[in-house]
C-alpha cells in the first residue's frame, strides 16, 4: 500500500519521525512542522532522503501531487491543510493506521481508550501479559514508543498492547483490535472535537470492524459508555463497582464470575477509579487464559504509572504526588478524592476554555491552590468564588517552590493541573519531570544530612570530579561511575572515592541517598533506569552545581562561549593573592591549586558558568562576568538567538548588590546591559569602557604587557604569563571584577602574573625533535582563531597543528569556519572527529574538513592513528618548529605521545 508514493507528513514529533523512517526507503516524503524539531533527528531523516520544512503555512506548499497525508494526532480535523487534502480526495491517516498495514494479521491487538484511566489500565495489562508471554508482548501507542518503530519486529502470534487516544482514533479507518476496552466517557477535549457528540463517536471507533469473535470490555457504571456500545457487534464483558456482573467490586473485594478474587487491601493502588482499572485488566487477562497467580501477583505489586497520581515520596514530612497526566477536571476530581488530608494543589496550563466548577465539591480538603500558565487568572477567579485561597504565578518551578514553602508536615502536595501542558511544555511527561526534579530539591534541605551517600554518573568528567572532591571535603560519602578509566578517575580513587567502570545497574545499591548525572547521560542509561526504579532522588549536574551555589552568599560566575577556564583561573588566583580564601571550581587542572577545585572557608565561590543545556540558569550568583557570546552548542540551542536569550535570562537573575562585568568589544555581550539589576562594569580594548588596556606589547613567547586605564586613570602595568590578545581581554575582565570587590591593584597584578595557563589551555608539554609541543582545548572556530593568533606571537620556524573536531554536529556546522581558523598554520593534520555524546547522522567526515582547508591553498592531511602521526612528524619536523595538538577530546594524547620519556 505504501510504495512509490508521494507522502506529506503534517507534524513531526515522535510519531512523524517514526513513520517517516519506516516509509522513507520506498517513498518520496516531505515532513513539516510549525515548531523547530530535534536537530539530530531532522538530520537523520534528511540523510535517508526525507525533506523537512519548518513552516506555519504548510497549505502553501501542499498540493494535489501528494498521494497521502499522514497527520500528527495533535492537529485538529479542521486544520486548513487537512481540509484542503480532503477536498482534493487525498486520504488523511495517522501513524498507527499506517503501521497497521505492516502488521501480521494473526497477532493479538488489545486497545484501551477512555476519558480517564486508560494509561493505568494499559500499563497493568502490559505488565500481566509481559509476565505471561515475555518478549512476545509489545507496548505502543499513546504511551511507550510509536507503533511504526516496532512493526518490522512484531511476529506472528505476538501480542500488541496499546493505549489509543481520541486524537489518534480520529484518523484510523482500517485499524482493528481483537480486544477493545473503554474505561469511561466524560465531557472533555471539546476544544479539539467541537462537540461532545463528536468526541463520543470518535471513541466508538475503538470497536471498528469487530465481530462476535472480538471482545469489548465495558464500564457498566458509565451511562454514556453503555449507550455508545448498545449496537456494537463484539462479545461484551462488563465491570462495575455498583452491580454484580462479569467482574465487580463489593465490600473491599473484587469478584470474578461471582467468586471472591482479590482483597483490595492487598493492592497498592487505591480508590474506586483504580479498582475499575484493575477489573478491566482482570477481564482482559482472563480473556487470554493467563493464570491467576500471575494476575494477582502483578495486581498486588503494581505501584502505578509515572505522572498518573504517582507517589513522588515523603519530602520532609510532606506527601508529594505527581498527577501531570491530569489534563481535565474529571482526572483532578479523582486525584482530590483520593486524600483525606490537607492538600496544596498545583493547577494550570493550556486554556481550552472549559469550566472548573466541577471541582468545587472535591476541594473540601484543599487549603491552598497554586496556579500558573494560561489558565491562572480563570482558576484564581474560580477559587475566589468558592473561598479557597489561591496564589498566582507564572511558571511551574515557581509554583512548586511556593507550594513547598506554604506547606507543613502532614500536608499533601499535589500536581494535578486539570489542563493540557502545551502552553509551556511539549508534553505532560516533561511537565511531570520538572515538578519532580524541583520538589526533590527540598528533600532534607537538598543533599540530605552530611555523611549520606551521593552517587555520580559520569564522575570522570572535569566538572563532576571537582564536585565529587568538594562533596568529600564537605562531609558526604561519594561514589560514581564512568564509561572508561582515566587520569581523573585514577585520582578520584586515590582520594578514596569508589569509581565503577563500566556502568552497571548493579552499581545502584540501596544505600545511595541522592544521585547526580551529567547532561550527556541519556534516559536509557542502565544506572539511570535502576535509580528511577528505586525512586532515588536525582539531579542533573548543572542543577546540582546550582544548589551548591546557594550555599555561598558571594558566588561569582564566569560565563561566555570562550575563555571561561582561563578567566576563572585568573579571578581565583587574584582572590587567593588578596587572602579572600575562596572555594574554586574550574573547568581544567590549575597547577596553582593542584587540581580543578579548592575548598575555602569564606562565603565566596568562584565558578565556571557553562551555558550548555541552560545549566547556568540554575546558579544563584551575586556577580558574573560575560566574556563573549558566540554560535556554539547548536545541538541544544539551534541558533544564536536562543543562545542570546539564555544569557539574557542568566544576567536577569543577578541581584542589585552584585556586579555584571561585560566585554564591551563583543556586540552580543554588550546588549545585556539593560537586562540586569546588578551594577554593570565594562571592559575592552577597542570600545570605550570602564576598564581598558593600552600600550599593549608582547614578549618573545607572545605574552602581553599593557597598561590598565580606569575612568582615565592609569592604574598600572600588567604582565601576563600566558600568550595571546584574547588573554588581554580575559585579564581585563578579571581586573574589572576584582577592582569592584576592592582588591588592590598590587594583589591583582601578582595574582594575574601567577597564572601560567590551565591544563590544556595552550599548555607547554615539552619538546619533540627540537620542536616545542603545546596542547590546547580549543574546539570552536573562535577559540581556535584566538589560539592561532597567540601562537603566531611566539618565536618559531614552522608551525604544525594536529586538529580534532569535537562532535559531529559542530564539525558539520563549522567545517568552513574551522578551515578559516586553521589556515594560518604552516602544516595541518586532521585526525578523527571526537564523537562525544553524538552519532554521525550528518554524514560529515574528516576528509570534508581537509578539503575545506585545501581551498585556502594550505597543506592538509587526514591521519587517524596517533602512532602514524608521530611517525610522520618525526620525518618532517625540525629544530625550532612549533607543534600544537588542538581539540577537546583525545588529541591531547598525541602531545603526551610526542614528549614521552621514551623519546
């Protein structure tokens, strides 16, 4: 059916991505979305021939040349482009309908729908069937992974368990289940369907093509369900909490075939709504002849579904529940009726215009409502009307903080929004995760008591290892894991920290109290999965570091695309010289402090503030330096505008008694001045600034000397021990900050002079065949250009660079910029691209970089093996030459190889 077709996919997200991958080999596909999508996924699709267009007017380029339209379930039936397709007679279907045509027809399909309870019901059925039939069971649909992902692996006789929403049922025509379950029908999603009648008729499609050989499991207590299913052809099974039928609840027991089947006191899930979900699962499991032992074992151990009245934990005496999947008032009523304690309720989200009046009778225990998002003002009006105290705020993080701060021991803190998430979040899962991460910060005041056990996934990173050592010095037990052993992990072990290599779920032991992970760790990491199973509180490294900043009243952050490590080092050495005794966390090894961290006794913390994944937005700082803002980390930010927005948020958090030190020579940085409450201090070489460098000259090693001018006054002359004009700017920023903190110019001068470079910042390594060998971390074109300029102020005969691009996305985006930055070297060797966290979905190769360099008329080669690089250099390098290894990954090993004592 789907072969040699021209297909238009309206809306990408997960379902569009999976259906495009499935159909691409045999069809011509265009996919479009109004929102920017994951860049890696877009590149992957483009690599297999799929065209992606970002547009809010897809009807402008949709025409009758297309054979089929595949619509994302979230797009309304009356979307202009959908109407256009139907008027042209072009079929409009969805991802599940497409996948159905690839399935074996002798598999068993169980479909679950309803207004509420479908996720819990689907999950219980899946757990029971998985226990009974093992790998022959697949979970897909509205929870789990889109069906198209699995179709080629589903075999004859397998079982497919699916939650199917009304949005999905809209565009399904041939799809047929063997067993259909409808949990209930209430009025909701009328904004999508425009009428309750249309919503009901859409739900009824779950019984499409049924015969008496198929099964319908029906809620006997719900009149709308009973009316809807009167004329279906399925064999019917009923469940009830009121009347005796196939499966029913009575006096604390669930009955099956009029026999006591299950004592509800032994069930983890509580409430009549959950007993209904359980009865659905019992009827379905018995339909497939699953043993009672398996059914009862699952039902008595199943603890619930993530984001559906999920128990987050006891946070300092408060019972916390995450019900983010509640997108309508009926779900929130169920949640509210589950508690007989005082409730602090977090509500809000996308405004669909529905009334909140139905909640009134269920809010007798609600002592406070915290509302946010599009609906906040309407919810406030509703609460005022029924005399329930309500506080209004803008976002969920603030709402969560207000909820905790207004709670007391014994309260229930409940996120049950009664609204969709799409005003501020891509989905309810993201909303729920943010709520959990935010509330868990309060567990025993953040890190729990000193002496407790903190586990770190990715502990071998420079930043993570520094945090680990700080925590040890603060009195915590620390352990962690990494993929490979390294110099850093060896040092951690020497300091008494248990480091596991490789990572394994067995490392996540029951004595772990808190877990920290890096942004590079994915959801499918085995240790992350195990920690979530054990409900261990966890936090991403940047957030955790942000919490550490809250322990200091004078945190100073050094931010910017380039130069953070050098500047953090300079500021640190100045504060040490002045006797300020700071705690220091720097992104590389600083020989002056014998590592990348130092624990001081003052209230000052000096820290690198990295913008990647918005990490620095978690920091609480008094003062900050902004060195520059450039295109980088585009795998996350997508474009420069988003980077600038992030920096704007960062400086807006600074208090009015702090300082914001800004590079006035950098246009993007200088634009931040009006977006902060802090006192702004500027520095520069070319543009008029509060602190300026004049009369700059350089010694034979390229190290600058310059006068510092402040408000027309010559403060004195500075001598650097590191080369390059970029370090003049770095030093000026440190001088401006230190002067703002009333540190004497003499201490500033001495501190800066002591900075001879951090590890891998144009670090001198030794000699090879009479040539000086340097190593540098630079991995962005701007950094490389600065390093190149610094190199060329040194004295040497010919220059050699061994360049390693860092990440495929950066290599793909900046290939030509790299070539331009490298062209001033006499000889250029390109080695393997360092993948880091990425897969090569871009098709970029080392040869592409070599070709770009050769366009400048330069000599360039690709050599993969490090021993081969050494052999090549040994044949051509001469006494008096200069060799630079350049990149943020493994290329530093080449420098070590060249200067090894075996030479």
